[in-house]
């Protein structure tokens, strides 16, 4: 179940993806079939259980790599997410270097980490167990979210944690933590995002960010971001349905 996602990420390949919030295998399959470079299965905000998330990965198959955004930075959540066979995890609210260390350790088997062993989809239900375990520590991507002002304050230490493959900016939560919810163009919010960007670039850590439109995505790619989360399946459905209705009513 391992892919070359982490290797491609390390060499700087650009990935334009989308968050999959609807707990529907068909939704994930459609977005992957369109040609997106990666998908984020959003178990933090989507109404998911582990089996539903696994069905999403099965529906996508080999079309593109999938990362699971876990609900919280806890070993149990990360273990369950990795056992269903994604290319990596996206962990929210990683505000300190110590929290980043916990992410890395939860993603890795001993002696490098504390990930528990058990046959699951990731291991081809036990059939490929030894091969998976031998490669997983080198192949699983650990991506942390900088989405709070505390993460910004500690970002230089966070990006220096060995094993962190990318930092993903959550601009909406970040703006909210600064008392400016949704004010992404506010100079202080922009400065905070810029601080994360510069620290990651200085440390050689890959950068990701959520954005809601293609113009922003192109701009971020030009700024050195390589992991783009371009809106959500839920937003696409709402926007397309609303546009069609408005056009029909003219």
C-alpha cells in the first residue's frame, strides 16, 4: 500500500489536491478521476469513522495518493489512520516542537517511534506485512499543520524536528486564533503566514496551504508552496449547484 508520494514531495513535485469532506467513496473517486494530484481525506471535520475513510481510499485506488487528516494529534488516531493505507497523515494544531516530535514518533515503528503493529489494509491484511513494516518509516509522510498563532511563534523549532516532511498552513484557523477570523488579507495574518513560509524554506521543509480559488493556488505555487489544498468537494458541490440554479433562473 506504500506509494512514492513522500519521495516526490521531497524532490519538490507540485501537488494540487482537494479536501474530501463528504463521507462518500464516490465523491473521492470522482475528484481523483478528474486528475487531482492528491486528496486529503478529512476525518477532522468530515463525519467519518475509520471504515468509511478506508472505503474512500479503496475507491480512489491508485489514481492518486491520499493523506488522512486526523482529528487530533494522538497516537491512537494516527495509528488508525495509517493502518487503513494512506500515503501519510496531516495532523492539525501542531503548535510546538514537542507536538511535532509526537507526530513523527506516532508515524514510525520502533525503534524510531511508537506505532503499534497489526495486520490491516496498509499491510495487505497481513499478506504484505513484512515488506510494509520494512519500508513504512521511510515512506509514510508526516505533515503538520500550522494553523494557530502559537505555531507561528514556535515555527523555527517545529520545522527543525527530524522527520517532519511538510508544514501545511491553515489560514482560516490561523486568522481566527489571531482574533481576525476569515480576514486572510489582514497585514498581521499575512505576516504570520509569511513567517511560516520563510521558516520552512530556510529549513528545507516542504510547504502546503489551503486556498479556495485557482488564482490563489497559482500564486502560492510561485511562492514555493508545493502542497496545495484547493477547496473541498463540499464547496465544489455547493458552488456548482448554486451557479447552475442562478443561471437557469435568469
